[in-house]
């Protein structure tokens, strides 16, 4: 049932909208977290350890997925909801 809905034009638009939301959230969160650490602690990226890269990357990925999920709910209602006859 879900796969059938995603193959329709509305489903393709929904997937494109989700991709755009994911990219926007990813860009904003990378800038906020990485830039925040660099500015707050005065640590350029060249001084970071591998563990810091992994932890910051995991945090960015988790927050990006959560924000994408939250913003996908209204988009699903918009694309898959009942269409009114105007």
C-alpha cells in the first residue's frame, strides 16, 4: 500500500520534498554544531580527534533524521490527504 502511493506523482513529489527537508536540516545542523564547537572552544578542525568527528557526525545525523521525520508528517498530509473539489 505504501509502495503504491510512493509510485504515484504525489508520492514522488513527497519523496522530493523529504529529500529537500533532509538536505536543509543537514546543512543547518552541520553549520550549527561544527561551527559552534569551533567558535565556542576555539578549536579549529585540524585539532579535532577522530572521536570528536564521530560524535559530532552522529549527533548531526540523529538530529537531522529527527527533524526530517517531524517535518515529513505535515508533508504527508499535504501530499496524500484528501483532495477537495474546487
